[in-house]
């Protein structure tokens, strides 16, 4: 599994004991911040870069649903995993979240969900970067002959970079313990 | 959405055809006499309502009202205010004399549609209440369990005590009970929408991800008529039972049951190589609350039995060839 010690996770739950237990589960591998309200979470997100938010859904004051609406509206780029006692319904299709856990969650379930969400983000970032390189590759191969390109060091670097990224993408896909997700991503790229 | 149930018109086919042309929900079939109508009612699985003239041959509308429990619309061509009063007092859903109102037959059709709508609304209201209760149970019970589980995790980080493990195990069992309770509530949902389901794909979906157990599936499993979500729940419960009792390395085999005479598929079996169930105990395994495990809730297989019953399937339990348990699910509607 990738080194995540530089990743920051914001834990949002109105039950302090619950939030602290999540922190206990994650603090060895991640930087963690705890907020006990939806409003507090938004203020924190406005001031800090985070990589993932663990968000309770039903909280007094601002609910988790409203928090994710703000996150989407503000076009914030991090993963959100809902951790809630509310059973998932069809409405989660339109909910801008990257994971949904039903309470009570065990340490393993929480850690797995966090790792999975971060791996998906890593995969998405890699694919976006790879597509940029592939686009440039297409343009160059359409413009120049292979003989002309073979003499250009920068083009060789581009090819090498694409090979490395393909290997990295494959490695990321293998991280998914769920074979269905892994197969789906393999087909995608 | 559940299709609308049909209704029956007892009386002149010509009048019935006119009414049928205006009915919007469900089909309207016809019976010339009340006796034929009652036979058709008994033969039908479920009906929306019965429409009858006051005095078709042999049995009048009052005898019909006593004989059936369905809503009865009395649509007579020879009515009177006295007859209307008597019919409504005898329990008629409504009374219409088409000859006295413009577009009378359309009005009868509207009354049939009204019956259908009232039935759908009634069933929907029950489902809504169940869903609301289920949501309440889910949140109001799971939240404190999460809080207690979190407290145990924090306490374990501070001290070591065997009692903490016991409390944690109790909380896990409570969570399992709540899960089963919610499954049971889901079972009471009145709308059953059967559709062809690829059994092999359903088994693949329901098999617990990340399990060390081995699943061995026959290549040619049939397509069965079922409701996908309930079938998923049935399979998930059976697999969970296999793993709970047979251990994480159990081998589970799924195969097709066929008719002894024709070799035509009639159902499927799920067998494991776990410790099995004593023959004396086998008849009880589908009873609510029966369990041989201190961690079990005794609801898992009872729910399996309920679901099989809902689909009209026959479920039996026996020993597997490997000495474990074999569940046979037969009388499936194979597509």
C-alpha cells in the first residue's frame, strides 16, 4: 500500500467519542483533524488542504448532506466518504461522495474505505495525467514521421514517461482488494 | 411498478366491452352469470374489483356481496333509490345506474379505476410506514451501537480487560440482530416484482467479497423468476451461514436441481463441507430464533425461508456429500 503519511483526513462527527475512535484508527498512517459539526468542517475546509473527509450524515445544525453540497459547489478536489447510521437509499446516486459506510464501522472497514477512496483518487489523477501525455503523443506522431521522432530525446522521454505511468496505473489498480473494482478499472484504461 | 390487477364484469358482454374500453388500470374480463363470475374470482390470483348488474341470471348482487370479499361495484341498468340504499348497506363499494347519467359506462370505468387507485395507495402507504420505521430503527439503534463501539476502541487503547472484548462481542451481536430485523421489515414490503434473474450472476454478486472461502459454481445455472433484491438477500444469508458455521476456509458448492423424470432444471442447491446440522435439528433451522451459535441471531435462515416462500419456492435442508449442509431450493420458475 502507498505511503499516506503526508495525507490529511478531516473527521466530521457530532459524537466526540465516535470521531476520536476514527482518529485512533487512522492517526498512525495519516494526519487527522476532528470537527464536531458541519459548519466547523466547512470552516476547516476553507482554511486547510485535506485529502479526504469522513463525514457523518445526520448531525445537529448542518447535516452531512448540506456539507457535501457545499463541497461540490465550491469544486473542492478531495475524496468524501460518508459514515452514517442511515441506510443507503437510491438518493446516494446523486450524492457527490466517493464512499458510503453504514455504522457501526469496525477499524478494518474504516481503514479499508479510506485506503480505497485514496487509491481511487490516485488512479483518477494518474489517468488524467496519462491522458495529457497521450494527447501530446498523438499530436506528435501525426505531425512527424517515426524516423524524425526517433532522433528526438524529448520524445523518447515522453514514451518512457508513458510506460512508467502505465506501470504505475496497473500497480494502483492492483491495490483494490475488490476484484470487481479492479477489473472495471483495468478495462477502463 | 406492480402491474394493476384485473377486474371482472358480470353481465352483458356488450355493456362490459363498452366499459372495458374506458378502463385505464388493469384488464376487465367478463362473465355472463354470477356463478361464472364467482368461479373466475376463485380462479384468479388477485383482482381489483367486481362489477355486477343487480340481477344477472341465478344469483343477485346481494348474494354476490355475501360470497366475495372483493370491492363490488353494483352497476345496474334497472335501478332505484331503494336498490341503491340496500346495495350500499350490504357493502357495495359504489352504486351506479349508467342509464341515468351521461356517459354512464365511462362512469363505471372510472369507478373501477378509482378502486385500483385506492388499492395501490393503500399498499403504498403501508410500504411508506415500513420504510419510515425501518429508517428509524436503523439510525436510532445503530448510532448508539457506533458510540459504544467507539468507546470500547478508545478504552482498549488505554487499558487491557477481557470484559471489553465481551462487550465488543455483544455489540457485534446486537448489530447483527438489527441487520436481521431490518431484513425482516424489508420482507414485509408488499410489492413483489418478479423478473428473470441470472442465478450465476446473482450468486457472484452475493458471495462475500474478500472471503477466504471457496465458491464452486456449476457452469450452467438456470435463469429463475425472482425479485433481484430478495434473491440477493436469500443468497447472502445462506452464504453467511455457510461461513459462520463452516469457517472461513469452507468450500461452498452451488448446482442445479433437475426433475428426476425429464432432467429439466427445477431449482438449485447450495452445499458446504462444514460441520453440518444434526438430522434431529434440521427441521428447526428455519424457525425464528433457532441457532446453534452463541454469536448467531437465529433469524438468517428464517428469513431465507420467508423469501423462498414469497417466491413460491420449496426449501429443504439435508446433508451434503462432503458431510456438511445442503440446502435445496426447488419448484423455482425456470425461465
